[in-house]
């Protein structure tokens, strides 16, 4: 189901830019073959690939992973697991006025998720709900406990790690520059 939503969004966004698959490959750094497979639902993209597409198309992440509709639902968002590492659900979709989106993440014990730089100027806020989270920022790992917060520039490589033996739950707000 997630593959279907992603496929539809990627194709729609590419067509709205009048990009061929080759052009989209140039802009995103994702191979033409892989883009074709994603659009045909033959392959489920990793988080790294999704972020490359979002970056190349100048889109927030939720523009790719959510079904788009003008209606507002009172139903909880299902949790999504793209890589099998970082489990997440959407708390707030991207809002064009606020230019932010918000996720809840669960990271299982001894799991690590590394991320490439997002679009220039992107800021992330981390709020730890429970457990202990380690964050890689400016090439250094720092430890965050429940209730701790961290704001950092996410237009550089960064990482999320759980070195403990219980899952860590944290919220993540992504701010996109105007
Ligand atoms: Mn990130």
C-alpha cells in the first residue's frame, strides 16, 4: 500500500515538472532504472532514496509518503517502516504556511539510522519521549534522554542510534526554509 502511494506521488510530481525519467535521475541522483521501478511499484525505496527524491524535487518527505487529499481525517496515521530500521508515523503532514512536518519514530535496541544531508537550510527538532537516543550531529554522537530536545541543521549528514536495550520513542519536526 505504501509502495502504491509513493509510486503515485513520484510519478505525479515528476510529470508536473515535465521531467523524463532521465531528467528526474539527473535531478535526484537516483538511477533512471530505480525511478522506473518505484513508479511501477516493482521496488520499495529506502529512506535514503526517498530523501534523495525529496531533495531533488524540493519536496517535504510527506509529499512522497502520504496519500494526498484535501479532506482532513480524524483517523490515526498508520506507522510506516521503509527500511526496517526507523519505524515512523506522520503526526502532522507538511503545512505550506508553517513549512514543517512532524513524525513520531521508534528505534529498536541496537539500531542505527544514518541520513544524508537534506535540502539546504532544513532544520530538525528532536524531542525524546522515552528511552535514550543518540544523535550524530557535526560528526559527534550526543546522548539524549526522555524529555531532552535537540535542534540541528539537517543539511549535513546526521544519524540516529539506539545503543540501549529498550526501544526509544522520539518526535521529529522537520522545518523547510521558505
Ligand atoms: Mn533527517
